C-alpha cells in the first residue's frame, strides 16, 4: 500500500505512528465492548482485527529495528516472573 499511495516504503517512525493509531483504536473498541463508549457495527470482529493488527505492527517494528521479538519477550517474561516471585 505504501508504494501504491506514496511511491516509497514508510519510515520506521511512520510505522510506529501507524501502530499507535491502531493501539488508540483498540482503546476505543475496548471501551465500546465494555459498554463505556457508544458505537455501532460489529465491534467484536473489529476489536479482534485491531488486536491482531497491533501484534503484527509490533513484529514489523521489531524486525525493522533489528530486535528479535521472541527473545525480547522471553527476557521480559522471565524478568517479570522473577519480580512477582521476589
């Protein structure tokens, strides 16, 4: 899409902003799902889509910044578990 509409690939910064936009939409869809924000339509499928899209964006961002997201997640989970036990 980026090539079609802009003639070049987005920068990492633009990808990060796209992720943040989608994360904000997750917030709104969550509020609707919890009956705290009015919205029409099929919010469950939209929320599922946006949650999945945010996960995809995080993977893309990690790859573009040369971060092994699987290793980073494992380190984070190990550290967090240790903090919860201590």
